[in-house]
C-alpha cells in the first residue's frame, strides 16, 4: 500500500483516479489546486503523486518543478496535451511517467504499479566509494581510509551528496536545495561553515585540499585525490 496524492481540479477525473487507486488498496488524498496539492505532498510521507498539468492556480509544470526541488517522490503527470514537445518538457522537468487524457482506469493502475515498483528500490544500495572515502547511506556510516568519521547529520548528507556526484561541480545553491531542502532560501554562508567543518574532519583544508575542491565563483566538487 502506498500513500498517494492526487492533484486534479476536474472533480470527475479526481474522483475516478482516487477510486481506482483506493480500490488497489492505496491510501489516497486529493487536492483540487496546486497549492493545496503542494501542502499535502510536503506535509506527510508521500510515495507517489498524480499531477494534472492544467490547474486553476498554477501550471502543473511549475508545481512539478517546485516539488522536484525538495523531493524525489515519484510523479505521474496527467495531461490533455500529447505533443512530442510537451511530453519532453514533462519528463525533463522531472516527471517519472505520464498519462494522456482520456485514459482508462486500467492504464492508470498499470502506470502506478510500474512507477511504484521502480521507486521501492528493492535492490539494496551499496556504499558510495570515492578513493579512500566510503559512505553507507542506509547505515549513515562514513569511513576515510578505513577509519570511521564522526559527522553530524548535515555533514553526512552534504558529503554523501557530493560523493554521489563526484567530479561534478556542485553549487552552494544546489546544496541548499538538496541537503537543506531550501531551494529558494537559506544562506550560502551555512554551506561555507559546514564545508570548513567537513574539511577539518577529512583532515584537509581549503589551502591544502584533497577531496573537497573549491571551484571559485561556482561551487565545490568532490574528487578522488589519488585516482
Ligand atoms: Ca485540469
């Protein structure tokens, strides 16, 4: 059973979708506007979102981008527009799948099953390894050259995010959005402070970097110092 939020302003479709999903044993909440939907999505533990693009208060595409900034929850978009450009836009904005109206209850049920199957991550996550750094996300354990690192939760999350994007330049804004869940707010100074703590724990400094490399004016990237 999954916890599903349905965001759709058309009452008839909203009821049909909610009923089909409830019949499959899911716990369904629904909303008729983008803002009410957003509130429900961020409020509880949501496993899947069914999102209509044509909403009265906000374009569903904008809502999709807002949700994506703070959450990896699977999203199935429902749209009346089936053009190639539209589908590409939806998937690029972070939707996991889409349904073109009108659709049958069978199609809806099948898409939801497929997306939930992908999302449950039945394969256990292995540790993320970069050089001598090993991060186990499920156990929240970090090791450097075989020695455990004593990291705060935010330090761990930040290091994990950087390590899983090793070699890529990550901006402070990315870190605020991904680690602090503050896509539109937060202070970049927070990132600087955590970076300096993290450097200290990794036994390096900005002047003598190893894993954490500052890219001036852009952000930071984590690399294997001895590839
Ligand atoms: Ca609509």
